[in-house]
C-alpha cells in the first residue's frame, strides 16, 4: 500500500520548533543532540510494510525546501528574526541524521542524531509520518475518519449550544489521524465556531490566516543539562534567561515541569514573573498546579488575573471545561488541545513521543510532575538528576 506524501510543506510542524530553533541558532550552535522514539501503548505492532513506507516518507520529507511564500510568512511573525529566516532559506532536513528500523518484536526503532539546531526539527515531522502511516495501514482509514467526523460534529454542537464555553488552540500535529483530517478539523472549527483561537500548526495557520500558537517544549530546558558549565538544578534559570534575552518578553509562556514545578518556582523569581506573560501545565494534578502558581504570583504581589495559565496535558473537552469553570474567576485561562481534536476516533490513539536523550554525548532527562512520564535512557543519570533537584529543593526550602 503506497501512500501519498504526508509532509508537503516544511511549515507543517509546531510553531515552538521554530521558536526554540531560533534561540539555538543564535546561542547554542555547538550542541549536538540524540532523540529516540517511544510508543507508550501496549501491544502495538509495526510491520515491515509500514516501516518501508515510513522510510520512503522520510526520504520525501528530506527533498523539501522552504518556498519564498513560506519564508515570508515566517518573517511576518513578529518575534521571528530575519537572520534566522535567512538560515532557513539554506536549511533542509538531512536524511543521514535519521535511522528507522523494525525490531524483531514489531517495535519501531527511531533515532535522530545530529547538530541540535537541525536534529530537533525532525520530531514533529516524524511523528506525523509515523502516526498517519500506522492508521492508514493498520485500519480502514475511511471508517476511522467517519468516526472522527461524527465526534467532531458532537464537539462543535457542544461549542455552539453553550456546553463548552472556553476558547482553545488546536495542538494536534504530533498525533493527528492524517494531514487531511487535521486540515478539515481546523477549517470546521474556525468556520463553524468562535472557540478556536489558533493552531500550533504553522502551515495551517498560514493557510487559514489564524494565529500560530506555541512557545517552548521540554527539550529546550533539557538541552541545558548537556552544557558543562551549567549546574543541573539550575537549567530552568538559564533556559528562561536565554529565552527572555531572545524574545524580550514577546514570546513569554514558560513551561514549568521539565525538572518539576517546585524547582521551576525557585527560579521563577520576581523578575521572571514580571517578564513572562504566563506558564504552561503539562503534567501532574492541574488543580494543585494552578493553585500553586496562583499562590506564587500573589507572593510577589502580582494579580493572577493579569497572568495566563495554559493547560495542555492530555485534555479532553470535558476536562478543559471543568478547569475553565474552576479557574476563570481566579486568573486568565487558556487551553491547548491535541489528540482529542486531531485523532479522536473509534480506535485508540497512539501515545507516541520522540524525546531528546543526549546532548553532546551527555544524557539528559525530563523528570515531569508525573513520574511515569519521565524518560531517560541512562538510569544512573536519571537518579543523579533526581538527587540534584532534591538537594537544591531541600537547601532552599525556605524560599518556596
């Protein structure tokens, strides 16, 4: 079964890939990274035919270049700088950086290895390719799409009859059913409702003239673990400092949980609180997290209603509505909803990730506020990182 090209534009990725890459381009071109794929679902089997198709799709991806129209669009985003756009005029995905194989047990093995400013760009493209290939080849795709359409009909009805009253951004690239379906979802959301304020997908934001949404991901904080001069328990501080220096507060939603939110708050001091427009939740109990963040703002005399809490952890529409009802009178609230917009079908969605695991040969890790979401190929390093975080938290406990 031969598929049509899945990626047809290098803009078909999440905005935060360009945001993070711009910082790396300006400040950390000496870093090299290794990324690895993981499917968190049990009993998922890939076939040789699937892996052959995935490899051919990656071959096609690496033949793409940015068009003038696409570069001009990136340049129109207020915080994307001209010199970085000129770099992208020359850049393209390099096939030698990616190795994709099938293990004997049917597990898919994917490794990306190269300069960080280039290797990091593969993540979303590969997840889009893997997900669409799997669902088109393992299922009756038209039946899946029909079930997705029926569920979308229900969501749109609920948005229009007052059941769902919150606004959200679509964050569905990495686990979408297909490129075709994500496009249809965005079109219907923006033409049939007033609830979708933007999308993380840069190509679809350009196509439909809506706001591209995104700041940075866990890998951005993780990469500082690979820099010799930075103590492990201070990576949030240096990441936020570089981010602010790059964007001067114009792209200012901070991710809290890379090495736990408690540690993040030690570095989210008065200056950072004022510099950043808000924070993003991606693990742990969202209600406990929100109350903790609100208390932190109040500690510095900041009105929480002037700051944004962005929730993005495995949200359904019902969960988002409950969070909105709880927090809307306490602070500004926003949501990024991914899988339950772009791949809500009669089949279980794949929980697939590609995570940064080494920088300049050194292991790196995400601790998260949900221990099961931690991912590290070096257990010894993971324990060392946990001890480093615990030591600083204990030493500075009076500041919390």
